[in-house]
C-alpha cells in the first residue's frame, strides 16, 4: 500500500503542476494558477501523511498548509489593493 500511496502523491503533484500551468496559460492569472497548484500540493501532502504518520510528515503537511494560507492571503490582499476605488 505504501508504494500505491506514494505513487498517488507523486501523480497529484504532477497533475497539480500541469493544471496550474494550464490555468496560467488559459486565464493568464498567476494568482489563480498558484492557488490551483497549492491545492494539489496540499492533497499530495495529505496523501503522503496518510502513509507515514511521523512527525516529519505531519510537519511537512503543516508547512504546506501554512504556505498555502500565507500565499492565498497575500494574493487576495494584493488583488484588493490593485483594484482602483469606485467613484
């Protein structure tokens, strides 16, 4: 089962990279592309965590979640500050 989960996590990572690139090419929105990529990386990290429940894997998943939240927050903040006020 370990090989299957690790392969699935690797597959999720590759699919995330491809989907993020596709979003970037089609929508030309780096914020959306990074958001899609981070969602897939989070899923891959959680899949790895389900296989190896060690402090290292838990820490890795926690760091991925933290980075995802920080980047998403920063991108949203940047998006709101770049919109000119109405009126």
